[in-house]
C-alpha cells in the first residue's frame, strides 16, 4: 500500500480530527488582488520579487499568529514561492508542521488553459516530476491542482476529471496526496447539472484507484445539500474540502454547515477583513474570529 510512504502522523491529522484547511496559495495573476484586499496597493512594489516579498510578509503574519495553530487548522496550502521561503529562519513547510502542527500542501498547477467545451483545463506541467521531488524533500504532504468548470458540458467535464486523475496518479506514485480541485463556477447557468456530471465522472475515476491510493477532493459548495456524500464515504478519499468560490465567508459558512462530512478550504473567505494597517492585537482578533467561524461551520 502506498500510504506507508506518507508521514503517518500527518495522514491521521488530515483524516480524523475536526478542523479545516487554510488555502494560502494565491499566485501569479491573483497575487495583486490578494495584496489589494489586504490593504497594499500596487504602487507598493515595482518588481515581481518585491511583490512576492510583500505577499510572503502577509502569509508569515497569518501563519505566525498565535491564533493559527493545529488545534483548529488541519493543513495549509502554499504556492511554490512560499514553500521556497523561510518563516522565522525555518523552511515554511517545516515551520508549519513542527511549530504549528499544520500539515503542508503545495499548489502545483500553472494556471488555466483557454476555455474549451465550457471548461478550462490546467496548463501543461512539464516539470512536474522535479517539482514533486522538491516538495517531498521539503516535507510537503500533498498537492493541490485546480481546473474550472463554466458550463454543464459533458465532454468538457469528462476532460477535466480525466486530466486531474491522470496527474493525481503521478502524484500518488511520488508519495504525496493529491487534492483534486475541479471548481464549478458559482455563476454557472446550470450549476446543479454541472455538479451531477462532475460527481459521476469523479466516482468513476475513484473506483479505479487501488487500496491505499489516497486522494482528496476540493469542490464548490453544491446546490443540493450533502450532494457529495458518496465521495466523503469513499474508501480512497482522505477528505472532501470545499472552496469558498467567490461566496462571502458568511455565505460559504452557511452552505458548508449544510454539507456534513465536508470541511472548509477557504482562501479569500478566510482572510476576509485582515489588513496590513491593523495592529497585532486587531489583526489577531480578526483572524481568530475568522478561524473560529470557519472551524465551527466545518464541524457542525
């Protein structure tokens, strides 16, 4: 069984206790928006390196906050630049696990291809093997990769799920746990139908996995409550987590409460209300309330 190659403590941490996963993996084109929401204007940097340094300061402030611990947070998703940097003179993944007891994941996709058949596949990942080897060496437990579904198109959704599972098998073979994220646009005109097509394709691929081949699923909160129950109980699924997908934290939490067995993996909704201009006390108080509200919604 491939699971013997995983860090067993991290495997059990993700599999069983209450909590949720913090998504701290905005990258590329989404970084300026993340900084703007945090109160840092684009005039604050003139190069990409300066921008990345600012976003690492933001993430460092979040991760080092006394409110950000493994008591309520199961894992955190990073992007490669964050993984390659240090927090308090320790590599980020090492700090997350050995100081905070939060399991580190790595975003591995390189963005989305142009829309075809109502979906956006992931761009090619030509250096995947090297990236997975580096992630393993740095203490990363699992990965995350995102595709995007805009229309209830059978061909497009089948293509997305096939691509996700094809790459997931490479990730499993590298000794990591893949988070498969086929996001359904919350504005999709036939969102419920798209979710039906997606779940059918996911279950078909899950049933082809062997014992001990673990995956996680990251899904848009569905229109029908407990719609993904067959996925949360599947023997090859370590966890099903939900993205906020453009919903506010309040909206996302409300939907999450109605879907038992699914926990949050929020990004924008988690850091909503945080600002670079806040004092340490203000920042920690806002983050604590956010973490607690998402924790409660994840474990109702």
